C-alpha cells in the first residue's frame, strides 16, 4: 500500500524520529510504512491520519492488485 506519509512529514517539517515518538512506534516502522514494506494497522493508520489532520484515505492509497 502506498502512503503520503513522507510527503506529509516534509511539508510539516517532521522527522521520522519525531513522528515515531508521537505515535509510540519505532523509527523503523515509519521507514517501512514510507517504503511500502509494512501496512499499518487500522489503529495506527487512524493515529497517523489524525496527527496530520487528514482522513485515512488522504494518507493511505489503496490499490487493488
């Protein structure tokens, strides 16, 4: 699943480490999400979207395979 996390971080001038701290996850989790190697749980997706003031659909781009 593709995400706009990296783009949103850069616009908001938030580092991977800062975002990870805010969400109580590791920096590695943020890296994996940004690279599409890990799909966020619904709870984590909600927290990320809420952090950036977006909907889940605005942050996570679902593509059928």
